[in-house]
C-alpha cells in the first residue's frame, strides 16, 4: 500500500525530532535518512546529517561506547558548524551540547540528553497527525511491534483525515499507540482488528469490478 502523497519534508524533520525527544534515539535517524539521501549538498543536507550523527552519538553514549560517542559528536559538530544557530532546529544548542559530549562522553550518566526543538517548540508525540504517521512505524519497530501494521494504519489515517480538530478512527488508534503506556497491548489488538476490517471492506469493493 502506498502512503498518500500528503507528507512534506518538514513532517519527517518534525517526526525525527519528536522520536528523539521521546527517547527513541536510535530510531530517530530513520525519519531523516531517506530525505538526506535524496538531497544535493547544501544546508538542509548538512542539517540532517548533523542530526543523524547527533542521535547516533547519543545512542552510543547510552550504550557506553565512549569512542563511538565522541567520534560522532565531533563529526556532527562539523556538519552543523556553518549553520545559523536557529536553523529551524536549535542548532546552536546542539553544537554546544555535542562539544560537551566530546569532552566528556559519560555526560549522559549524569544528566538527560538535550531536547531538540523545531522553531522553538520541543516536539513530542501529540495531536500532529502527519508527525504521528511518520513516527508510528519507526516507534513500533523500536517497541517490538509490527511496523507494517502501523504504516498501514497511518496510511488509512492520512487518507481519511476529517476537518481540523476532528480525529478519525485510524488517527485516534495511531495517536493512542504512540501514547499507549500500559494500555499498549489493548491498543494494538484493537488497531489490528480495525485494519483487518478495513482490508476486508476494500477487498469486497475490488471484487465488484473483477
């Protein structure tokens, strides 16, 4: 199933920021990587490469791989060096934090990782469904759930989007998954049932025209 063509590069940027801020540092880069690979050299590519290496440095520090953390911190700072301090993302703060990590790779043993912001907003999983549609399959894989199921549910959510402020069934399921907490197994079970019903309806319609 192809995702409806309603997502823009900024949705992937914002999703990666939220995924990082929610603690899925290894998964965050997946939101940015495809876009980065498609870009010619320039500020946007440097920003994404710097952010990818920033989250990788955090991951290695979490894993106590000090050499990997310091090497990636230095490389990330190089990619971000020539960008404005507020290049949509809090680049200046990221550079300063990376410099601290490079000097002291055990930094995360004592304090939380720096949050990323987009235009001053520290993004988390919330009501922005385009962000959620990108994030849900990546977070599903990180949590040990089927990413294809969440990608399919997100596709239905994007296709069914209602008026601003009104959530459709699949939007609600995807957002509940991202914020599921202790209810997560129940949310996934209900989501699986809803996806299966939608598939069945679509197959019934296709059969009418065979």
